[in-house]
C-alpha cells in the first residue's frame, strides 16, 4: 500500500525500540514539515510499499559515487574491486541491491522516505523492491531517525538533526589556489616564486601546495625541489598577504618509505598477520596505520605539529584519510569508523582549533564536527568524460560535478569542497557550459578554488575570476537539480541523464 503516514509504516526493528509516536517537525528553511520517528536498534527493516521510485545512495567517502538511481535500476557502485578498495567500502558492496553509508532515501509520488543514522558503529543501509534496511557493523545498538515528507524538507530536517548533535565548524575556506591541476607532482618552490606574487590581485587569499613537495608518501619531509625547507614557502606566501596551505596524507605510507622500513609494528595488519593494503595510487599499493597504538598516534602528532607549528601552515588538505577505516586487527577492539574519528580528533588536537582542516577521501559521517570541510566527489579533470572508463569514481569533471550536486544538501552541516574549477582554455577539453556548471557548483558549495597559473588565464577573464573568488551571490535550491544563483536559474538535470538508459544517473 502507498506510504502516506509514518503511523501506517509496517516498521520492524530488531534489537531496539522506537522513540514513541511519530511527531511533526518544521524545517528551519520554512519548507513543508516532515513526520519523524526516532528509535534505537542494531538492525532495522522497513517495508516501504513503493513500486516505482528513486533511491538516494550516499557513498562511503569523498570519492564514492553518490546520487539518485531508479529503484528498478542497477545500484550505483564502483564495480572494480581494486578501485573500490580506495574509492568506496569493499565490505558492504552489493551488486544487486542499492547500498549506502549512513543515510538512504526513497522518493516516489507519495513523498520521500529517509532513513538516517544519528549515531552508531559504521552504519550501513540497503534498499530493494520491498525493504529499506539498516544496521551497525559491530552489531551494537545505533540511533536512527525515519523521516517522511517532501524531498528537500526531509533532507533539511536530517541535516539539522546532525548539526544539533555534532556541531558545525562554520569557517570560510577562503579563495584557494592549488598547485595540483597545473603542476601536479612537479611542483617546486621556484614555481611558487613565479606564481604567488600574481595571485592577490586576482582575489586569492589561500595558496595550497599539493602533492609533490614530500620525499615520499609516508616520509613527510621536503624533497630537493624545496631545498630551503617548507618554512621558506610559507614565508613567501605570507609575504604576499595570503594563508599557506599544505597537502598531506598522514594516514598512509608507500612500501618504500622510511616509516614502513623502520616502524612496521605501527602498520595495520589483517587476521592473517600480513600488512593490509589500504588502497592504490602512485603506481603502487599503500599501507595504513593502527592509530589505536600509542606509537602510531605519536607519529601522527609529530607529523601534523611539524607542518603547523614548525613550518607555519594554517590550512591542511588531509588526503586518503579513508584508509583509517580499512578493516584490520587493531590493538584496541574499536569500530573502524570510530578508529578513523579518533585519528582525526588527534589531528585536530595537534593542529589546534584555528587550523583549517579539509578532508579528501573523507568518510563524511565520521568527520562531522571535527573537520572544517570535505571533498564531495572524485577528482575533477579538464575533460568531461573518459572514453576508457565508466567508473563513477574516476577523475572526470562529470563524476566530480554529479557527486558534488548530489551532496549539496549537506551545506550548513560541514564545508563542501567540489574541487577546483577551470578558467583556462589551454590544456582544457571542457565546453563553456561544462566550465560554467563547475563554477556554479563551487558557488553553491561555498568553496571557490582553481589551479590555473595566472599565465594560463586570458586577461579578458580576470574580472570574472575575481568576481567568482570574492563574490557572495544569494543562492536557493528549487528542486532536486535546479538552483537559483542571484537572478539566474541553474539546471543540473542534464548532468544526470544517460542517453543510452531510460533511467536517471
């Protein structure tokens, strides 16, 4: 039967109990109210009665595919198991059922039903033709909420419930210039000396040095391209009135790194006693640490303290941090997402409350109230699609944009970084419309960032760039894919239509 009131839902809860009669809640944005039921359970199953509708799937980490799929369609997932080990959660992948991390929603003609976790150990959810199901990985009781109402209203209410519980670090990320999508791993202090003096006039106030400054991933000391030390780069950036930011991946280490050779006892191992491969990049697998060990915690504190307090960086991009959620045998028996949260809390304590912390590869739910912002999708690229892959977690502008739009409901809960936009026309295969979509997504996310060296940007585009970096237009969400930016309507619907499929992407 159709769902038109939570009191009619055939709700079955295993290992817990409901919080009483559903009540009404009015979202703060003035949209239509929702009905809500709170309950505690280790597992829950809800017979939804929807025959035709769309499922909202939220991926495990920043890069994990997120968005809406038809209930009758195949689930949105990373099919390649090697890539999935880096870009999603291998343990609960399901090729047949729609699966999600910490929240799932089902939208139909009768409204939207949202089932979300408020607190619990590695919360996971499934949806199929009959049932919405949810559970905690450890089997311990979790706290959940069931919301029904208009689509935007239920997401707004869930956002508010999470904000009330975990708090919001409402800090401006600034106008960021990143070295990655222009210099990649070749970045050197000499490149910064050329680029940095040109940035303030264009509206930038933050310079983030990305991957390429370190000796090797895991050994967080400057290489020969930064022979004067990282303090020299911080000083250069500060002398031009800007904040210095640094990319670092403190939760992982490549096999050839010094920390792996000298401190193998700190690394996470599996039940077989072998080192756990936490993911792949740089042409290799990499390892992660058991951060329940005091020596691994000390290593983490030393790494972060050196970057912030010795070198002077006040903005850290923490990359590949999903590695701390990998399953393994830890010295303390804790939930794996709680192990991750404890590790980022260690970083926060070491860095101090004023350091801006951006997480990439971040499990969003476990980051709430600790990180200032998270990446919301895969890496962007100066091409819309890649003919060689259909992996929704691969680095393309389309994958980055679709994920970012699908996570815009989280703005106001945690900072959202949709990755950089492009103003350059050289070395760029994006159309004007595609470039505009990226700019609009960044504006709606509240996170303006680019990676183009000023020399690659045409002089006639400088005024638009300054407005993008420094403007603060009024924004409003109109429906799932349509937004208002000042007086302009932006429709992202075409991003989610596959001409070869009858279903939305």
